[in-house]
C-alpha cells in the first residue's frame, strides 16, 4: 500500500506524481506456506530546480510541452540558479515568480502546468522560510 491505498504488484510509481511531503509505503509478501511479512518504508517527496528541469525535459519528450515553452521555462530556471549561486534569495524568489507566470501563460497541458506551479510554489515557500 502507498499511504493506505492498494497498489497493484509490479506497478511503477512515478514519484513526481505524488504530493510533496511525507509518504508511507508498506510492502507485504506471502510465501507458498502462507507466511506473511511486511516492511514499512517512510519517505519524503521534495522538489528542486534540478527536479523542475528534469520535469520540463520529461514533458517535452512526451510532447506535453512545446519547444518554446520548454526553452522559456529552462531559461527562467537558469536565472533562479544564477541568483542562488550569487546568494541572492530575493532574486531567486522573483525569478521563480516569473517562472510561475510563464507556466500559467505558456503551458497548455493543465496537469503539467499544475505540477510545475506546485513545485515552483514549494521552492518559493522553502526560500522564504
């Protein structure tokens, strides 16, 4: 189970599709004699500028993000990285806010836009904390 919901054996989990935050995976195995054992694994899903770039690459490769939108979003994330490298947290936040604006305007696929906005807002919150 993942967070109490059943998972089909052998199913692939895409961590980027999970909510940010803590999760619990419980794996149960039963042998031929009926003996059962379970393992509980707690993990946390986070995000980063690197993760956002990887998502942009994934969605571009899947055809869910236009070439122009992907380039504009990557360029904006490069500004975030530059600001962070310079120790300019306020500049990084401003650049992330511009990233969110670009996502709202240029990303037509609603689930992709929602995910990019979620991660961008999470990064802003972490920088402002």
